[in-house]
C-alpha cells in the first residue's frame, strides 16, 4: 500500500536492510513496530518492500516526532534485536520531503 501523506514539507525515514537467515520473531516484531509507530504523535504513514534488500519508508511530521519514536522503549529493544540477530547490515536515512506528486 502507498502511504497517503499530507502536503509537504514532512520527513521520510528510509530504512534499507539486508537480513540474516535467522528470522525467529522478526515478522511479529515488525508488525508490532508498525502498530506502535501508527500511534506515535507525528506519524504520517509507512511503505515497505522486502526482497534481497528490504526498504521501509516511514513518514513523519517533523524531526522531533522521529526523535521521540527512536527513544520509544519497545522500538529500542527491537533495534537491538535487529543488530544482534536479524540484520547483516542496514542504513537509515532521514530526508525532508519538499515536493510530492502522484498518479492517478
């Protein structure tokens, strides 16, 4: 599903990953993180695709909302599991969205 975001400006957090072979608990944790993020102030939407490289983009009202999400206790625990168990590597990028257009 493509996220429906408000008119820019807003922020995109782009999380690119390569997973390990160990996926025990991964899907449940990923679903829980989406549920939690959706309830965070400033959350605008999320898009995700996973093949050889996984890419998840979450959209946020401002940098403060992103900072608060990063500090959420369950998100912190999930991040540690990702580093120790689920990911070979990842890169996180934060970008300000200045322009948006869509079709149709």
